[in-house]
């Protein structure tokens, strides 16, 4: 399956680079700010985008993303609105891969075939269902591929060999390796088997391996890439920054989002710090080669 995801990782490999993959919830904290934040990610070094469809019961997410997702749903923002936002992003950015993270109920509610066709029409390249077991998703993953949408599959430290075989049979684009058991969120400890897991995945698949869940600091990025990952996914930290920048300033009783330049500067600085952490790995690798 040749698409923007494959082309991006092929280019990264040729340039001896690692992928920085930021995540945010579509429509958070509002449509305009969401679009601006996503464009800021792209302009400052994102290689792939992971964008979450808001859902009312995001059980795989930690408090930060759960609160953001529920807040967007409560505004009346729908899957149709999310598709329009994706299309706006694609109109401005023709080459960056866009992977959608979704709960399966959203696809069921729209109809699987229509959901995949609509994602493709909007300009998305991949889909990750956080709550669809590979044993139950064969027909869904087939429909996704038939509509040009790569199933980006989750692998965790708890994945059994039998389940991994099923996952790899469907996986496309890249593998999303969960750094630890549990929900998304900001963490300080990661599974000590990650390097072994990466080696095992490489022995069974040629797909890039990207690590997410809990990665929030430049040193986390460095650690994951030192372990041999092809990229890192950072979500909760960026969503938390967007939340903080939307809260009233107790000194002025004003809202930071009323000053878009200040908001953008702070968000840009955070993205750049994380991108620079991936660049350090690239420099070290170049020196060793």
C-alpha cells in the first residue's frame, strides 16, 4: 500500500532521520485554535500527524485527552465537523501523512464503508482504532485498505505472540508501540522491555516502529529513540498546553487565547523542543555511521 505514510518513512530512512508525530484532539479547544495548533505542528517539524476524533467515552485515554475529547463533544462538534477540519488541513498541506485515532463506535455509527470513504475524501491516510481487537476487525481493516486508508495497529508490552501475528497480518503504514500498560497520559516510567519488543517487531515486520503513550519531555523522546524506535508520538503534553493556554489568567482575569500571538509562541516553543530532541538522535546516528 503506497501512500504518504510510506513515502514519508522512506524519506526519513534515506535522510537518517526519526519521525516526530504530534497528536491532538480535532476541534480542541475550538475549531479555529485546533486548526492553528495543527498548522503550528506542521510548520515546526511534524513528520506525521495523529489526530483524534472526539468521543464521549474515550476509555483508553488518560485524564488530559479524555477531558479534551468530552469538552469538544459537548460543544456539538461531530464526526462530520472533524472531517471538514481534516479536509482544511489537507488543503493547506498536500504531503504530510494524517493518521486518525478513533473509537470504533464512531465508524459503526457512520457505517464502516462510508466512514473509510469519507476519511479518504477528506485527505486522511491511516486509521487507528484504539478499541477494536484484531481478532474482530479483519473485515474492517480490509475495507480500510480498499479505500486507501492504512490500518496503523497498536502493539503493547502485553501483546501475546498469537495476537501479534494477527496484528501484523493487517498492519500497514507503521506500528504504534505503546510504551506501557494503561491509558494515555504524562508518565515518568516506561516498560523496561521496550528495546526487546522493538527488536522482536523488527524481526517479524519491515514496518517502522513508533512509540507513544506517556511521552511528554525531550528526554523521553531521546530515550525512546535511543531504544531504536523509528519515531515518537507525543499527545497528552501538547493537549495539556492547549488547555493551559485557554484558561483565564488569574492576574488579568483574561483568557490567553484572546492573545493568539502569545499562545502560538508558547505552543511553538513546546513543539520545537520536542522536534529538537529527535534531531539530537539524528546527529548522533550520523556521527556513528
